[in-house]
C-alpha cells in the first residue's frame, strides 16, 4: 500500500488491498480529498482498489509526498470510525440483551432467535457461550 508519488502527472497513486482496507474505508478516505484534488477510484483484480489523487494545481514533490502521508492517515482515521460504529453497535445489542436497557434494537424479535456470531447465543433472556 505504499503510495507512488508521480511528479510528472502531479499525482499520488495508491493501490489498496480490500482485505486490509475495506472498500467503504478506501472510498471515504478518498472522498475527504475532493476539495483539493481530482480523485479517481477504480476496482482492480484480486480485491484491490486503486486511488489516484491528482492536484488541481501543480504541486511540488514535497507537497505530493505530504499528500500521500495525509491519505495514509485518513485511511487509519476511517478505519477507526468503522471500528467505533461496529463496537458501539455490538455494545448496544449486548446491553439490550443483558438487560441494561428497556428496549432492544431489534424490536419484537424474540431473544431466543438471535445468534451473535459463532460464540454467543441468546437463550432464556441471557447470553450463553456456544
């Protein structure tokens, strides 16, 4: 995922492995640069996502290198946002079924019908390990 700085084309090219950086993370990170760059995103074989950030004005080599670093930082920021959403959603479900909330987020679905991955199942109003 090492960004390639190309001074001649005034751009930074990055190819992301979607196993490491899921597509929504790569797209969200690229989107953050549309105010100052032309952004091109393309799918590649083997679950790869190609992102090109091209300066709207000519950029010096150090500015392009800084752009590459900012993109890497934005990828990490977007991953942290994704993890926050996932953990808060899981936390909401767990708290609802443990009983710290009056209502659970799935409405009227019986608790005995829910599975939490391969490890936990809701049984008799509580969580048990499978």
